[in-house]
């Protein structure tokens, strides 16, 4: 019985995959993905884009339209965002931090209960989700995301930081291979954060190329454990550039669907239709 496996490499950059000719990542069909930019931000945000991916809906529908939530003050924030240039000026002045301090609000990252619609895991059953942002867990409590800037500047801290990120990555990889040994799933998705976090630290160095080659090898190892006919979808929520995130994601399929720069929300229907087609053929 064919299945669908999704390898979510956070921040995987298409142009670097092509430059390195990573054939494990560049499957029969691959290319750019259009992703939403919401929350008054200038580039794609991990929790927003991945929630769009797993729901097939834009941020204004699925409800995760800010990378951080202020709970009771979110309604006020949504109103202020409609002010356009004034809102951007307030962000530049960092007035949000002053407001939070004044009213005693601690921001938090979105959780599964903040998603207002069904996810692909609710529709395709049985399914397994491993470390999927928002859906599974608060990755920002688990990963030391706030230490990226310090790791770039402090070699001693960087050594500890990279080691810790790799430890967490190995936990996710081990969970993935344990899931691959099971027979009780039609959909399996894993999110791997290492390509984003170390991508920021290693950008412009040979170490980033080595990291991408490592992910290419991991992809090949996963494929060796799949059945004939299984569908492999590789996807990223954005790419990586010298100044930060690029404004597009990456996708790769081991089958040809003839997609032309799809939206990240398109894959909900694509995965659903693939599984339904498989069920019809069972």
C-alpha cells in the first residue's frame, strides 16, 4: 500500500541545492514554492508558513498569522497592524516591547490549539507528525533559537550551540527512523530545524555546503527504507540568503505532477488527493 512521506527541511535554499547538485534532494520534479508573509514581517516566518502547509489555508484563515502571540492583546495588535506605515514605524521603534512590559504580558509561540481549522493529520489517517512546528510542540522552547546571533560572534559559545542543535536534530532523526519501521501510517511528516538554525550560522562558509550534503545523504537513507510506490515530498518554508530568509520555499517530488511554482497551501490538497487515489486503487 503506497504512502506519503514529507521531509520538511526548514530554511532549505533552492539555489544552493542546485549549485551543489544534490540529487537526493532534487527529485523528479522540484522548484520554488510561494509562501505567505504575514504578521507585519518582511520575510517568511516558520510558524506561519508551516501552519499554512499543514492546513492548506492562508494565515487569516488558520489563525496563526503572527510568529508570537500576546494572548489578550492580540486583538489590539491586529487592529494596529491595519494602520500600515504607522504600524511599521511602531515596529521600528520597538514599541511592542514597551507595551508588553507596561501591561505585564509575556509573548508565547503559537500552539496546536491556536489553529482554527483542520490539519492534514486530521484528514489523512493514520498519520505520524514529528516535530512539526505549532502542531507538535513549541520548538522555540526546545531549540535555543535566541542564541543564533551570539553563536555567530562567540566561537566558544558557538561550539556548545552547534553541539546542542545537533543533539536535538539526532533525536528527531531517530524518531523518524523508528516511525519508518512501523506499518500503521499512511502519512508521515518530520520537520528538521537544523538547516535553518545552522544555516544562519554557517551562511557563506563551506560548512553550510557540508550540512546540505549531510541532508542529501539523510534523504537517501530514508528512501532506502520506503516501499516501491511511496510518494516522497521534500519541502521548505523559506530559503536562506546573506541577509536572512528568502521569500520563497522549496519543494521536490519523486513523481511528476507538472507543478509550476505552487503555493505552500496547495500541498494540502495534493497530499489528500494522492492518498485518496491510493485508497481507490487498494
